[in-house]
C-alpha cells in the first residue's frame, strides 16, 4: 500500500540501475539520513559516544568482512588484526605527520592494512574454505604479536598502549583526543562511514563486484568468463582489509581513545564475523543490521531490563543480556540462515504485493 | 535515450576466416590422468560457421575433449591449433580472451546473482574502466555499464527471458537456468561456442526452443558451435558434422548421414553380437 513499485516506470537503464530504483526506498533513506544528522541534538552524550559511534565504526568493519566473505566468498578470521593494522598505522602516521588532517591519515592508514591483507590473502589462491580461515587466523596471531613485540609501533610507550593524540582540523575543531566532543566525533565518523559505504556499493554493483561474486559462486565458470582468480581474490582482500583498517583506525581515534594489542584480539574478529553472518553475508544493509544487533541489543537489554522493573544487580543483568543475545542469534539463524538482510528483503517483497499473499 | 532499445549487433569477431575454413584443429591429442587414459590420439577439426556435434556413449571422453579445448586440461600429447595458431599450455581465462565460450553439463551459473548479473558477467572481459572510476560509478564506469546492459538486453530479448531479468537464478526452473547459461556464454560474443549437453533433462518443448536458439545463434551471429548431446534426434537434425568418440578414441567422423551408416558407431551404441 505504502510500498508500491508498480507505476514507477523506468525509461532509461541508468535509472533502472540506480542504487535505490524505488521511490519509497529513496524516501526511506532520506529519512534515515536526516535522523542520523539530527541525532546529536536529541540524543545524550552516552548514546552518541557508547552506542552510535562504535555502531557505525563496527558496521564499516563488518562491510569490510562482507566484501571478503560475503561477496568474494573467502572466509576470514583475521578482521580484528586487520583493524589493528589500520589503527597502528594511523597512530604512526599521526605521530610522523602531526600537521596533516586526521581524516586524511585515517583514510590513508587503510592502505597499510590493505597491504597486510594482500600479503595474508596470498594463500587464498591455493587454499579454500575453512583451511583459508585458519591461515587468516595466523594473520590474527602474527599481527597481535607484532603489536606487542615491536615497540616502535607504539612509540616505545612504557604502558605498551597507544594513546590518541589531540588533533585539530576543519578550522580549529578538536577532532580527536580526550577533549574532542562526542558530537564532533560522531559527525566525522558518520561522514566517513557514509562515503565509504557508497564507494563500496559502487564497487559491488559494477564489474569488480561481479568478479568477486563470480569467484564466490562458481570459480571454474568465473575463470572461463575471463576472471583471473589471482586478481579477483587479492583485490577482495585488499578492499576488505582497507575497510577494516579504516574502521580500526576510527575505532581507536574516535571511540576507544587508547588501545592495547588485546583490543584487536580474536574476540573482535569473531564479533565482526557474527555481525556479518547475522546481518546477512553479501549485503551492505545487512552489515548495519548485524552491527546494530550485536552491538546495540546487549546495551539496550542492560539499560532496558532495570527500566521495566527487572532489577537484580548489574552483574546478573549483564549476564542475562549476554545469554539473551546468544539465544536470539541462534533463533535468527534458524529462522533465516541468510540473515537479517534476507528478512528485510522478504518483508519488502510482502509489502510490495500487500494485501495479497503473492503477486 | 528513450525506452526504445537501439539495435545492437551481436556477432562473432571477424577473424579473416571464411565459412568453411578450419577454425580449430585438433591433432593426435592424448590426455591421461595417472594411468587412466581419457583421450587417446584423437584428431578432428571444427570449421568456421558450422555446428559440430561430439557424441559418444558415457565415459567416451567428450567432456574431457571440451575441457582440453578451453584450457582446463592440458593434453600430454598432440597439438591444438586455433585460428592458425598452435597453442601451448593455455589457461581458461586466456581461452576466454581468444574467443572461446562454453556452457556446462551441470548448470554452472552464479547462483547468488540475478539473471541480469549472470549475463552481465559474460561481458567481464569487454569491460575495462579502472578501479577508481568503478569506485565513483560515474562517467566512464557508468557509461560502460549502460552500454553493456544494452548488449545484455539484446541477448535477453533473443532468448525470451525478459520476465526473469531480476530473478536470482537459483530460483529458476532447470530449463530456464540452461537458457540463462546459454545467454551468459553468448554475452561473451564468442567465435567458438562449446555446449556441453544443452538439452540434458529437458522436455520436448524446451528441447525445441533450445534447438531453435542454437540454430539462430549459428545463423544470425555467425558463431561456430561445438556441442555434446545425447539426444540423437537433435544431433542428427541440427549438426553439420558429427564426430563420434568411444573409450577415448575417435570411431567416426562425418555428416550425420555418414555417421549413422558407420558400422563402428552402430556397434558402439548398440553393442556387437558375439
């Protein structure tokens, strides 16, 4: 009724190939963007700093993993380490070039993690599936070791951690460091995530994205259509770890403020993998759904349970939230193995023919 | 540009060969896997513009032959000459580059992609805007995408699959999947099209449709076709020349009439009385 495709005729292939070919979708995304822009005016500091900023950053990390696993079909357990590579690269860049805008450095630091990603992507030319996942696990442990054992990476800090320096930009706005406001950080993160997501969308709907999906779905046929597995797989690793790197750099510079090697441990890799699987592999909107589910739901439960009168102490609430999220993950994966993105797509299909059960 | 699609010609590249000239020549090719001999000393040729059928009982080496032609397998002995050039070890993507396309016995579509994207994937080699234009998806990248979409729409019209353009191919019935796979191969605008059992598992109407498409591709686009098929009625009706394999050896070669009269072929298919 309110989501109708019929009557919206396309007269050019350009309009048919648009990202949002349906008018209702365009209206929807405009509303979401407007809400994202006014969030700092209506939301508290806590919501901005502890929910929205990490949610957006992790969504970008999930998109990174989705490029590799969802689009190109190469399983990876090293996302956390690639995020770490971006974070440490950004830290070093910020130390060496204190005068360059931090946003530029963050986008640049992804290049270093992309290089690391290509290196650890090389085994994918020979190894597939779970075995490849194990080699990316090697990347995880190796990089974590580097973050601990190479003091140059953390400027020989006695604590072994990296602390985000204060950096200004865009006039004299404080972008990073302890005195940067949540609002500023939120807007910078939002801008980077939106722009980068758009770029990734462009990649996956064009020739390069099709090559990744060809390799994922049927590598033999892909080779026959002229795809070179070497190029397709390594470009997926490069783009994926670039995105992870940018997400990692933002994670430290705009959210954590300071980070230790353990911030980028295997648990972060798994967290991002859960986000990708639960959100839906091979879907960008799913990456946002997955990140929201895994990141926001536990916080919402922790805050929400006492609000409805269930008051049994912070520790128990925390554990109940963990268990509830775990149960929900299992429930959703049984109900829809292709993730929240598929549920979303099914919902839209149903709306399209509503009130009839099928068209 | 309005709703009217401007007409785009799809045809095989002009390679200087006249119809009837030898396009692909296979000489004394042998292929074995360890001790198993898949192909033994086979020679035959494929001429430009013809429909060449490769038939034989199960395990005769037909699919192995196609795999040799498009570079999946590398024969231990023999030479393969494509358009006058003898080739050495060729990789599948190089075969694609030189104008050889194929379909598979078990449909090998990209299951997670729509019909449109599957056929677009056949245009991969013809697209060349670089990574940075692709990221922005404006200017050259978008124009390229639209230009190739035009060609793909031509194929969609030709194969009469407009209604399933946006359907994920995994949801399509088998007969349509075969048709989409043909479309994907056609999108490469190949000079030589290899079809591995295009009619397998189809009902009569679907076979008739597929035969019509194969004949139209051959006559309208000038594409040379080599096909493996078990339906003898189809093979005898649509092919110009037939090569018969049995246990990895060639036992017959010629027009459908000649092959039908060949005693070795009859023996291979019907058995010999002892």
